[in-house]
C-alpha cells in the first residue's frame, strides 16, 4: 500500500493556487535578484500582502500630502505613466499643460503679468526650494560682483523652516540664519529678521503654513520691514515665500491676506501641488514674479518643436501624470471647488481643537483658524496625567491613526506638540471617531498610567 502522504504530494504538485505556489512557500528574495522568474500575479499578491503593514494613508493625520484621489485621476495617471516630462518635443501637449498650470498658478498668486512670467513644475516643494534658493544666490552674486564686493559668505534668513531649507543651505553652501522659536514667539517677526540681515543676505524666506504650528508668517510685515531697511541702507533683499501648503489654501480661503506677488518684494514662491493643490504625489511648483527675476544663466534652453523651451530643474526624467492631474484639478474643481473643499477641512480642524480644549488637560497651540486646516495642542504644564503626547500618539496607532508628536525646534524644544492635519477626504464622522479614540486612549492611561513615558528620541514622529 502506498503511504497516504506521498499520494497527496503528487496531487498537490499539479494543483495551482497562489498560496501553494513555490514563491509563497519559501522566503521572498530580499538581497539578490534570483536567476529564475516567477509568476507575475503571485509576486504581485506577495508584494501587496507585505504592503498591508504600511499605515493606512487616509488615517495618516501627520502628512500634508494628498491621500484622496478620484477615479479620473487614476485614469489620467495610468494613461500618462509612460510620458516623460522632460521630453517636451515628444510630448508637446503635456508640455503645454505644464505651461498652462504655471500661468494659472501665477495668476492665483497675483503675478503682475501672469501670462508672461516664468515658472516650472518640480517633484515637490523641496526641489522648488532648491531652485528658488539658487535663483536668490545668483541674483545676489551678480550684484555683489558688479559692486566689486566679495561673494563668499551668502546667508538666508528664515523663521522655523521645513528641513528642505537646511538642505538647500548645506548643499549650496549658504549660511542659514534660522530665527529660533521661543516659547512666547513661535513665528519669525520683522524685528527678529532685521537683527540678522546684512549685505550678504541673499533672501528672506517666510513660510505660509509653518510645519510645526500650521500658521502663516506675516509676509506683508516682513516685506514692509525690508522696505524700510532698504531705505536706510540701500540694500535690497528679496523675499521667497515657502508656500508649500498655504499656496493652495490662502488664495481660496483668505483672499485678503496679502502674502504673494501683490508685494513687490516677493520675487518667487513655491508650493506643493501634492499637498493642498490636490494633485497626486510628485508635484510641486515654483513661479517667479516676473521673467527678469530668474537669472538667465540658470536657464537651459532645449530645442522644442523648432522653438526654444527654457527649462530649469534639478531632475532630467520625471513622470508627467502628476502635472496632468494638477490641471485636471484646476479645471474640475475651479476656485469654488477648492474653496469648498478646504473650508470643510478647516471646519473639521476647528471642531477637533474645540473638543481637545474641553478635556481641560491641553493648551491649544493652533485652534484651526487663520492658517492650514488642522489643529495642534500641548499638554498643560500642570496636567496630572499618566502619559505624554508620544504615548498618546503611540496608543492611537492601535486604531490605525497616525498623529504626529514632536518637540519644537530652537529654544522651545521643551515644548512637545501634538498635531493633526485635515485634508480632502476627511468627514465630520471621521473627526468624531478621532476625538472618541483620543478620549478612549486618555481614559486608558488614567487606568493604566505609563510608568516611564517615551522620550523625545523614542517618541518623536515624523512631522514632514
Ligand atoms: C512639505 C513642505 C516642504 C517640502 O515639500 P515637499 O513637497 O514634501 O518636497 C517644504 N516646506 C514646507 C513649509 C512644507 O510644508
């Protein structure tokens, strides 16, 4: 008699199922490319299964980036997956759409002649910041050379900035003079900026939607102060606004807030299309006030359909779908759509801030009003609770929520902040769920206090 298990083995060899396929019963390749190919669907499943361990993007309240993308965006992205943005000759229609987006954004930011400015798409605000910073450096260097003065010690002045400006300073050899946050002053002020500017200042970088607090810096007051400084010293210092998030919020929700090209001194602005521009990941923008504000030496001219296409970018090859999707959003939502979408998000942020305040143990750092959609709070100094904010973030992860907690930079590093960001795709129901889960977590800690809470190093979560 044949042993039963060998009969079964013969049969099972002929039987196909993803989870009996060889690729799924041996360890997956991690360090080397195997010699033998595998069945594509089996591998796809294996990879998708592994990706289940990623957080759920919609519950990621730590990111500014878009996580809600409609069916048409999926279709457009799919159709454009093989198009390279740099091949202006081969894909002239995509190139044209990029130009239209630049013109529309220049108009949104009140450029004096929006159809005759210069700007480009980038992979995000970080690349745009490098380009903006380089343009400032070139302008300054040329002026200094004309005056026969030294060009070895350029500096930029910033408030509490996103890490991309530290990268710019390091990579392109510019000193960054970041105004340190103080407990009582979380944004830059004209006074603090004036303390730091000098003849080597290539530009001042206010942020519209500060990463740490979601508030807008007062670009107009900064601009006025620099006007006064020029009157007194003859030194003309341009402003580049990092409007990564605010550039696609303020024009819709706070149209009277003056921060953009309405101010003469604002020479360039960057924003992330993939944040509140509602485009998929990989889309940023930079626009100069006027053509003359971008030094011609930085522009490479590529031959394009017999004409000349000026380009300025760090990357060469780049996907085109994001830009097409950005254009889709501009047409599909219109200004009214952007206004409606972002206003709803602001309202959810205000609601969450109010609910947090009611708990009595938090001081509200940002109440959701006047800046980006979201809220931020710190634990009251005298709050007698058995947890810190890192513990609370950690506990919220057990329900899938990703909520950033971090200590503030500069001289406010003793302050630990918890922050939530609200984006398109978030409902009042979700806001209630978050608040309920926060309350439940706080109740849990009341019953089971943490013996020793997480420290800055262990707890700090990404704040982008
Ligand atoms: C997100 C952000 C950046 C970086 O933008 P990416 O599009 O992620 O490269 C720069 N500055 C500010 C203020 C930001 O919020």
